[in-house]
C-alpha cells in the first residue's frame, strides 16, 4: 500500500461522493449501508470508503482499487469491494456500480423474490425479469459470485436478505436504474398485496426489449411517424 494513487482523478472521486449523497437524498439507502464505485480505466476503479458517513467524505477519502484486489489511499474500501471488482472484471459495458438497501426492493429480497414481468418497465434492467441472487454473507466471494450470475444479461439484480445492485455506463445511469428498481419493487409489493398479479409472457417482454433499444433516441425510425419540421406551421403559431 505504499504505491501512490494516480494524480488527476479528483473529479472521479468527487463523483463517487456525490453519488453516495444522492442515494440518501433519493431515499435509496440509510446511513452508510450503500456503496458506489466508478471505473477509472480497464484495470482500476474508485470505490466509496467503508463505514464513513457520506457528508463527511472528502475526495482524498475515496480509495482506488485494481482488479487484483489491491487498494491505494488513506481509507479502506467498502466491505463490498469484491462484487465491485468482479463486476468490472466480467463486464466491459459497466462504467459504474451502485449498491443500495432501498426499502421496497430490500423487502422483496428478504422474501427471496426477484421482480417478474408484472410491468413492462421491468425491461429497463435489460431482461425479462430482475433476478434475486441467493443469500450469502455480505462482503464474501460467495456473494460476489452469486451477484455475477444474477446479473448475466441484466443491469440490476436483488440480493436475498440484503439489497440491490444496479450497474450502468456511468454513475448517472446506475443511479437512475437503482431508482427505477426501487419504484418497480414498490409497485410489485402493492400488487402482491392486492393479489392476482398478472405477469407478461416472455414473448411480449422480448417485444418490449426490442422497443427499448430505440427508446429515447431522437433518430429512431418509426414508419408511422413523420417529421414536419422544427418550426410550428403558420396556422398553429396564433393558437
């Protein structure tokens, strides 16, 4: 641990701290129970320090880790550093990871449930459902291995009796997805309470996933949609 952290990474460390504070602001975690990381390069990532109140963190408190499990800095990394490391090692598409203990998703996880296709928006996590990884003690390699399996073909999963992992190309995407998972979990919990939950079949979810490939893209093709120009027609300007 006598090797210095690379210079010029203040912005990435600040982003980790800002994301940690955002978890609390959005009600996605409580105290210091969540953790956040951001990829620095192919071999290294910054991760939130263990057990330190978010409001007290400074950029120098955010340790750097590599995929060999070495850390650099003045504070130890999150106790969940293993699944951060292993997800980055397994997934080239992941640029940031958010782990939460959000209320409704945590409640579902405590029953061993994932989130099935009760609503088409489940596809936001990348698949036809959101899986729940089996329980293992926090911070262990067993938990990391289970999370990697649950995340295959997905961008989020629940962890039994624990919480949520959400990944994204960047921290904004990972945070947004963690929020979407919590909202879906809340809806699903309410639907379970009402009873008779309807689950969409896989064929429909595959259609939804295909539509999600162009969702939000301004240049997406739609044969039934015609572009009429960026300015309103003269007849409409007076209305």
